[in-house]
C-alpha cells in the first residue's frame, strides 16, 4: 500500500486550493458540494465537520469570519456577495 501511495503522490496531480476546508485545512471529499458549503459572507468553503463543531459550540454565525447572517435570507446573502464582488 505504501508503494502505491508513493506512486500516486509522485504523479504531480494536486487538488485545487478550493477543495480544502478553510478552517481545518483537510481535503474535502468529492463531490465537495455534498460535504461542504460556501459561505456568502467570506466566500470560504467550510466542511460539514467544522460547521457541525461550530454549531455544537453554540456559534450561529460564520465559523470562519464570524459574520452574523441567516443563510436562508437570500436578500442578505446577495448583498454580501455583491459587496465582495465590488471590492
């Protein structure tokens, strides 16, 4: 098994930076949309594990940038995205 790992790692194929959780920096399993979500406030991809851990600690805001917003309120999410694009 170790030999196969070395062969795989030496092929030069790497996952894009966006395929890693912004908090724990672990690779997000494919398909990423099933195992992570992108936050409208900071546009960072956060894995479901980090999101669950934050919710268990009582954090109702974004675990990465701590912006308090309701992901179900599409008008607020759109305003956050437009603000980021305007920068």
